[in-house]
C-alpha cells in the first residue's frame, strides 16, 4: 500500500528589529502557508504573513532549515503583488540570502511605522520528499516555537499529488491542544487559532 507521511514541524522567522524597545512592538495577525507537493518529489511553498507593527521596523529574517539532500530554488518575495528585487543590503524593496549552517537565511527589507503589512515568500524545495519501497515521507519544518510573538491565525495547507486517498495518508503535528489536523484526499490541513508565542504547529 502506498502511504505518504507528512511531518510538518519547525520553521524559523525573526524580525531583525524585534528586540524589546520603548514603544515598539509587533504581532502576526495571520500566517497562511500553502505547500504543493509535486510528483517528482519537489515542493512549492508559499508563505503569507500579515504583520501589525507599532513603531519602526525595517527587515524580516526568515531561516529555512534544510534537511540533508534538500535545497531551495525559485525564491521570491512580494508585497501586494509587487516583487522585491534580489540585492545585498537593506534597501527597502530588496531581499537576499545567506547560508547559515544547515539553514538558509532569507532577509527582506522594508520601511514600516505603525502600520499593517503583508508579505509573501515563495520558494521551491528540491528533494523534499524521500521515496521508500512502500511509502513516501515528507519531513519539513513549517512553523516553529522560535517566534517571539503570537499569530492570531495560523494555517498550513499541504496539497499532495492527485490520486492519494485520505486512508493512505498519515500526518502528525506539534503545538497547543486546541490545534487541529484535517486529512482529506490528497490534502492535509494543520491549524491553530491563535498560535501563542514560542509555540510550534
């Protein structure tokens, strides 16, 4: 029997200006992650986060943990459909990457003061699915406890290739007891509203 095991665990994201400061704070109003697994074992990920800023903020650092045998391709950052351009430095409207051990740091720059901003990060994961004799396994780190602020709404939708019945799928998640996992044909949805600070989903 063909089985796919989905194990979404940990992702890292941090605001470069997130240190406590007088009159400065932020929280995440919404985290919406969609992951599309392709028949060749790669996966496209789209992460959309809405930040509510109080005070001045200038950049987000996103750390993607790369399991052995995987790499990222096709990285893109957009805001309201407008693409940021790849460039070193922290000029608003730009992004860059930097290796960090077994992680890849993705940083994008902006200028925000007392406002709500929504950013989308897209990338392809090459080698995301490990294929075995009688099952395939996805072990990817989506949402993690390193966030120092609450996300009022957190959702991960994992779309699998067509033709996989829900009885062939096994999925696990970590997080608060009020979180949930919904398994359907070729789809798994992980959710938690709210997701507290320093909690994984």
